[in-house]
């Protein structure tokens, strides 16, 4: 909530010039997104200029909604909007920061700020949850820690808040000064130093200094003194009286000792005054122990008692992930399918449930199935599935689902809404149960999961939509603002899930989507995707689908052109197409010898509109092929120019894929095709550090076994332990997309931060790893690939490419989409 302020005061704070000031109109809300306006007359809309849009483009629309006050760049043309209050500034982002600085100055309670390379969001969430037991806490939403995110977080601080906890993140030199000016933290926490965003700094040392500048005026700074480079830099920059270091060695303000036990770990902290405090924490991995130590030290510094901190730790909630398999209350097991609601999805979920260890009762919580078709037939099949899997208790939410009551009169309980369900169920009534929760998004079953879960755990492919957006915006910085972007979502969006990713891409402002087959485009259209869609491999039998669902097929030969043109004539319709020019790929495409006939076909078939002309570079990802790529570009220029001679309009011209954008930005033409780069893989090596991994494939340990010397593991007895040891069975196999070539030590996973190598052959649904010497327990998480196991490294290990690993992930593996 922004404190009420006049338009004149805003102009004064931002050093702006004001037009059409309204003295009686006070602003109490700040908005940068035209879709998030709640009280138009009280809102100041800040027209930011970004990679994907210019906020000024929405001013007319917002004026129609009733917004009266706008913060715009000085070059904005106000002549068309004479009745609006326009505050003109040289830089709207800087003006937004100045407003946040003013708002921060009004908050007199403690403000905690967190910087570092990793763990900022988790530390913020955990600290907020612990302090929230006693105090009203304001926190950054998700990971709002950027030049715009920090001001938005400041505007979320209300007058009643007793403490604020905000993150600060930077990606290049010079950014932290603006955040420090805004935040002015009373207490600082520095989590750690890593290589993220290293390309924006001269060295690790310069990045560390930049990050630490956030705390120049802080009263205290918490950090881990065991990080040698961090500790040395902090000691040289700050007076000793403001430093609160913790270490596993004696000599700092807090000395830590960690003892692992069956419930997690016992964490002992001894202060420099020799007072000692012991905490039981539900973590054993190095990263989580580091994060929770920062949290405990910060809470104690803010005056929280050890007893209160322990109480908060006991109720810590996992941070913002939605996983497939989750531990529930009283040793129950939750299967979270709250983002899938059709018969096919229900069958997959039921099959997955059948693979889990037996529980006391099997319980199904199900909403109406919001899909086309006869409800009678749909629920008849649902009833059959319920009988097959022998559920003990059914909870139904919606209207149509009540038809199941006659089939299961003794076990069915129906509710008209999720709110009614939540009021009725007692979480403590569940114990050692298997609970499948599946419902349409509109029913908000996430609340049911939150009510019943103990802590998050699971087997899933997690897709970080913020990382996806980051990668998209990074590639936008490499091209002209006028260049359009086609995003490739073929092959299930490189394994990530086409619909959710297409939705996100549409939200980000992309111009086109590319799919491999018509069926993929049809599925997107049925789910409300409205962007133009190019179909790379449209078959003749799919012309009807292309016409019905407004899909644009690629045409690659005179014969295919003739066939499509004839179909359009017979059906009295027109169609937009894309011409594939073969300049060296020799896969599909028009060759030079086809151009004369192609020109005749274009002239004689006006019902076929050329939406674009393109080619595909063969080796843009490798410098060794640079000369060949340049020859392709030259050939394309000549061939497309010849085609253009018979056109009276200008189709889009495009050549560059992800690798091409990095290697040949001067040839971006009208549009680029963004594929593997969006998903976090930079194949040229030029900008690898600039991208974020968007997906993490993880599973859980099903069982742990101790083996004697000489015992073998898996099919064909390929896994051998000459000296004996300990193995863990993971719930993932080659049917899930985990390549069988990772067998026998070729692959490894990360468990509690340590490498565990595959032992024996990868099975269809499982694989085994050697965990000898690693502290693990059943239910622990295993990372297959993600931020700390690069796809490129794994692909190199088995002689393939990252594309194959991404696209091989089976559809039976749940995709979980989250914002960090």
C-alpha cells in the first residue's frame, strides 16, 4: 500500500515535470502492469520500457478504465491525452525507484535485506515464517529482488508491519547502488558467493564487493565466516562491531555444530559469550543447513527467543514448489494432481498411486472433470476406475460429480465448493493414508494440498517459469526491439509441457509459436492459445485441421504447394503458409532448381498467402562451420530475393535459431526462432552463464539396501560391489526418459549435495545408485539434472545432445510449474 500522496509530490520526488495536475486527487497505489489495476482513480501507472513491451502503449486503454495519473518518459506525446495527469521524467524505472526510496523512509521498523548468490528466497521465506509467529512481517513476493522488483516489494509494506524482509539481486556491475539507496537495511544477511551472473562482472571479487555494498549503512551483517573469500572481504570492508559471523570453527560470534539424526539434524550454536542453544531441524543437506543457520542467527539477532525459533522451525513450510508426491500429515502420502483434470490424467495418477507403498486407506479427492463429452459416459468410466483401484473414501467437489453418489453411497461425500470441503475435513483424521488429490485449476485444490501436507517432497520435472522469462528476455537483448520472436514448442516444448509453456510465452509477448505437427497446434488452440502457429511437418491429410484451427503449415516443395493450393480452391478458402528454403540442411525445402516453378505457383494461387520465407542454418552452434553458415546466408539472400520479385507484399524473413541469434545477430532479419536457448541450454558457449536452467528432474529414494561383498545389482547382474556397500533405489527409469546409457557408472545423481553414481542397468521404472559413505534415508530427494547437474555434461557423458535428454522425458512424469 503506497501512502497517499499528491501528483505534485510525485513530480517533486521524481524530479519530473507535471501536466494537468489535479490538486484534489491523491495517489495510493502504484502499478506497472495494466492487468493489475484495482482502484483506477487512486493509481499511478508507471510506464516502464522493457524488453517485451512499452508501458506507454497501454495508457489509452488504462485511461478508459479510469486511471488519471501516469508516470511517463519525457518524450511521450501527450497531445492525444489532454485530460490526463502526466508526470514526465527522464527514466521511469529510476523514478519508480525514487518513489520506493520515499516510501521506505516512512517505515521506521527493522528492515532485513538478503543478498548473495544462492538461497536468498528460502532464507527470506523461512525467516518470515519464524518471525511471523510473533510479528506482522512484510516480505518480497516470490523473488522480487531486481531493479523493479525491490521497489514493488517496498510498496507492499503496510503501516502495521513490524518487520520487513526483502531480497536484493543483481546481474551486473553498478546495479546495487540503486537498491542500497532504496532499502537501507538495518540488518543484512549475505548467504554465499557463487558464479551466477558472473558474465556481468570483471571477477568474483568485484561481484562480491558489489553485493556487499548493499550493507554499507546496515547496523549488523550476518554471514558464514567459513567462506574464506567472503569472510576476508567482509572483514576488510566493515567494522568488526557490526559483523555477526557464524562458523563451524571456534572464534566467531556463533560457533556451529551439526549432528545428523533420524529426524534431520541437531544444530548447536554457541555464542561468543558461551551461551549455547540447540535446535532440531528437518534438514541434513549442506545448502539447507546453511540457509537455516542464517535464519536462526537472524531471528536471534532480532530478539526472537530460542524456544520461539524452535517452534517456528517445527512448522516450517517448504518454499513455493508444487510437487507430485508429498508427505502428508500423520505419515500420510499425498499425490498432488491439482493441475491436471481429465480422464487420461486421472488414469496416469491412479497408475502412479498403484506403484507407491501400501497405506492404511486409499482416499480420492476429485473435482468435476471440466472437459467436453457426455457427463454420464465420463463418470461411468470414473466409477469403473474407482472400483478398480478400490478407494476407501471419496470426496467430490462440484456439481456433476454428485452422480457418483449412487455408485458409492457409503464412501462418497459431496461438496458444492472447495470452501465447503475445507470446512468439513479434519486433517487430524488422516493417518498413514494414501490421498490422491486431482481437480481442475478453477477449484483451487492447492488449498486442499496445503491443508493436508506435512512438507513437500516428490518425483517430478519442475519448470521454473521465472527462469523461462529470464532466458526469453536475455535473447531479446541480443536482437533489435523490432525483430519478432517465434518460440519453438515442438516435441512437448522440448519436454517441458507445451501448453503451460505456450501460455507463458504468450504472456511474455512472443509473436509466433512453432510446432512440429498439426496435432500439437490443435491442442494449443483448444486450450486458448491465440498466437500464430507455424507447423513444420504438416501432412496433406491435416490441411482441414490447419484451416479449422488457423494453423500455418510449412511448404517445402512444388508438389506440396500444388496440393495445398488445390485443397484451398476446392474448399473455397485461403491459407497462410511458410516457405522453407534449403540452403544446405538438405532435409526439407525448396532448392534453387525449384524457384521458377515456385514463382509461377505463387502468382497463380492468390488463395495461398506467404506468411514467411526462411531457412535453417546447419552449424551455427560451432565456429568450425562459420564459413559454411555465411555461405548459407548468402544463398538465402539470393533465393528469397528472387521469390520476393513476384510478391506484392512483404512476408516475414527469418533464419536464426537459438545458436544463430548468438553467433550471427547481424542476420536477424524480421524474426528469429528461439528454441533450445529458451529452455536454458546455450549450445555455442558464448552466453552460457547468462542463461538459467529452467527444468529440474528429481525423484525420491524408494528403498535403501546394505549389500555384502561381491553381491550384484540389477538385470544381468551388471552392478557389482566387490567390497559391499549401500545402494538406494530411485523411482525413475528409462520409461520415464532416464536414458539406459547412464547405466553402470556412466551417470550420476545428486543426493544431499553429493554424487551418487548409477550402479547396474537402468530399469524400466527404477534405477539404483551407490550411496556408500553418503548419509541418506528413504524418501530423500535425488536430483537427476538441474542447476548443479548440467544437461550438456550429462549429454556428453553418453555421446548425445541436450535436446535428446530434454525431449525424452516421458509424459507420465508430472510437470510442475512454479515461480521462484
